[in-house]
């Protein structure tokens, strides 16, 4: 009886939808791909940070891929991201945001997954009107790129098993911030490769903000671990919306600290309902490795 009630409850909750918008479009002829999505985003005010094709790396490292297409595309909206980050600096974890684009081998549909505005709000820990504005523009872009797509919501998210936002703070000052920045980012970059991480993109977001920026610096790194993406994609490819992970590193002009932060892997487990033991194991290890790298910069 208890199992029956839990099944009924799970089915009831799924009606409300989860944290991901999911697009599925007929694509037996291969007409749709990541380039089509990229062009639509650019035409709608987004800046493309990276469009990484993953099948090549999968084949090189694992000699196998379950997909005919698998791309990790990251982008940010030029107008809405600026007002968002100026008002809420920690929103840089979505500058850029992820678009998972994939089609399994032998499958006749292409899929795209992105976070909902509600999910971004939950992860960041604060409300901002820009989340909804960015969501609206992203959905509009995808509808134009994939006009025949079926649009659904993911299943209701699982309870989070850890912090959704991992955040670290390092003391700094108006006199020492340049050397502090150099030291911090050098330690991050030096620590990533030995832990198996790859930096797919680097964004000097302060340059985009211009002379009136409220920050001394604002950098974001797009970081991924191939084994994590490969393993998770076998059961939950929609989790590609979280990959690569965006690491923010910034200092406000009126603050005496450098802030670092990234969305934890517990988002993958919760929002994308990753419960495969092997996938969870590589995610948890990646979280530990990433935290170790950042912790070393503040000690």
C-alpha cells in the first residue's frame, strides 16, 4: 500500500513539471543541429560563449558514444544578463547558461534542454525579474530554431542532497585586488587540470559591462569533466543543461572580498533526476574535486 501511495504521489507531482524545459523535434534527416540553435540565439540577443561538440571527445576517450549529436552550447543574453548581474552579482553562475543539445544514435528526434526561470531562482537563492526575461528570450529563440518541436517540462525534481550553490569568499582590498586576482585565478587554473577538469571557455564579463561596471573584475569559466558528462548522459542526457558548469570569480569595487561560486552537482541529481549509482558517484567526486580547488584559494 505504501509503495502504491508513493507512486500515485509521484505521478501527481509530475503534473506540475520540473526544472527543465525540454524540446523534441523530428530530425530523421538531420536538418536540425546545434548550429541552427546557435544562429537563432544570436539573432535574439544572445552572445554565444561556446558550442562544444562532444562526440569527438567521447570517441577519443571512451571509444564509444550513444549519440549521433551531442553539443554543449553556452550563451548569455547581452541586455538582460547585464542588468541581472549588476543587481545580483551571484547571478554570474548563469553567465553563460547552458543549452543541452542531443540526439541518440538511431533516434529520429533531436532534443534541447534548458533551465526554467524558477530553477534559476531556486539555485541562485534570490528572485530577479531578469530570470523570467532570459527564459522568455531563450524559449522564443528555440521555438524559431525548432518550429515543429514538442515542448514539455521535465519531471518534478528530486529533493536536493546538498547545496545548490557552492560559494567561496577570499579577503581582498582596493590596494591588492589585482595581485589577489592573479593569484586566485592562477591557483584555480593550476588546480583544474590535475583534477581532470577542462575549461571550455573563459569570459571576461567585466569587459562586456564596460567602464561603468560596478566590479573591479568579473570573470566566468565554463568548466567540465568529460567522464561526468559521458556517464550521466547515458541515463539522463537532459542534464546537459548544467554542463559545462559556470564558475564565477568577481570583486565588487566597494567590497573587500573576492567571490567564487558555481552551481553544485546536486542540481544535476535533483533537477535532472540523476539517480544512477555510477552517475551519482562521478558527480559527487567532481563536486569534491572542485571544492578542493576553490578551498585551496582561500586558505
